[in-house]
C-alpha cells in the first residue's frame, strides 16, 4: 500500500464517526428499532455493534504494533448482539465510538513505514497486518451508515 493510499484510508477512517452520526440524525426511538428490510440489525443494534467492534479494533491494532506476530482473535458479533443488551440507549456507545476512533487515529497518524509493515495472524482470516486493519476499519463506519440509511428507507448511493 502506498503512502497516498494510506492517507486516503486514514481520512476515510477519520470521517467514519461523522458518517454514522449523520445517518442517525433525526431518528426517533421507534425508528432506531426498525428492522433492516434485508433482515439485518436495527440502527440501534448497529450503533452498539460499532462501539463493540471499535473497542476490539483498538486492542487489535495496538497488539499488531506492540507484539511480535500476535494472533488476533475473532469474536462472535451475533452473540455480542444477543447478550450485551443491544436494546439499550445509544448515547454511550456513540461516545465510545467517537473517543476510541479519535485515540486510534492519533496513533495511526504517527506510524512510520516499519510500523505500517507490522503484522500477525487473524484467527479467521490468516495473515493480518496494520494496513489490512486500516482498510477494514476505514470502511466499517461508512458501511454501517449505509445500512442505517437503508433501514430508514433512504437511498444509499454514498
């Protein structure tokens, strides 16, 4: 991955929180609980998933940077949604997403080439590096913002 490609992904990562917040703008509690037409999670569940995913991502990238060839464990997202009370209010999960993403961005913006080259093994995906991590999480918020817009019945061209 080139430095320019990384810069683009860092910008996208930085914008992910705002994209999610914008997709939620004006939703009532009833709308937060509207089922996805395609059978996916509700907007409320998506927000809690994003907070859980982001905190997992926070640890993952730090392990990739601080440990030699770590094994990055997967987790059962559906089980999290079932047992972690994804029906609760979303404010704390949004704040978690914002704060954790901001802290990670501050770290990523300081990496040198040798740090970008670090990696390990993902328990499901195999070879997994810092750049792979960035590509995944740069898109994550945007992908779920589109899912929220779809649940709202909005066009999802973004």
